């Protein structure tokens, strides 16, 4: 994720989140960990709140499409690292820990 392309919006503009019954299942523990970490960031980053709440609705049965939408928020945060609030968050460390958890 460190050398991924940055996203301009917190969630894809054509994103239609549904239960995605036909999608491939992902590990719900890793998905919940990612959602929990991003929820922690909403205290200082209210711009990710809407997209994150869309993703959080599917914590009980996450699919690849939901995980992809949550990773989109990480790509957005990477692009916004220096722009918002004048605070330099240590997103690189967050991405490294996320990468270790998903291995």
C-alpha cells in the first residue's frame, strides 16, 4: 500500500455498497481491525466518516468489494497526508502495520 496510487475522494463516486452475496469472503477479523483503526481517525478526519460508515455496515460478513472500498479510504488518506489541518499523521506506520496484519 505504500506505493499505491492516491485517491482524490474518500469513497468512489460510483460506489454502490450492498451485501454482495456472490462476492468472495475475506477475513472478518482483519476487516474489523481496519474499520476500527479508521474509526479512530474520524475524530480528526470527519471527511472519511460517510465512506467509513458505509463500510462498517458489513463487518459481520465482509466481501472483497467491501474490503476494496475500505482500502480506497486508505488511498485517500495517503493523498491527503500533508494537506489537511497542518497535522502530519504517521500514516506510513499505519500502512506498514496494516500490511503486516494482512499477510
